[in-house]
């Protein structure tokens, strides 16, 4: 039925997005402060989704995305630079 919640493990992106945003909103409510939020971001889909969800849930509170190049893999500097460029958008 349309009113029933999606089944556990559903691949419906909207349902997943809503769940992540709700989790972010819940975390923000439990950690009130006027300071900026810093979200670690590797540039992968999951950390970009988390950063986007925090932006949506932050209610005008500043959100900063942070990435670090540990230099542990070939191409890591390019990956970190690409992530930083995405975060600037």
C-alpha cells in the first residue's frame, strides 16, 4: 500500500535520502550550538550524501566540508582536490 513504509533494505533513493536527512536533523537537535558543522568528506557517494543531508538539515547553520589527503594511495592528491572542488559548489 502507498501509505506503508518502504521495506527494510529498500533501494528507493528518495526513502534513503529522507532517512539520512531525518538522522541528521535528529543529531543536530541533540547537539545544539550556533557554531559551524564540520563534515568529513572523502569524495565518495556516501560522504557526499551525508554532507548534502547536513546542509539540508542545518537550518542556516554553517556547514563546512573537510577532506584530507593522507598520501597513502597513488592519485590521492587528485582525489582530494576533486573532492575539495565538489565541496566548494
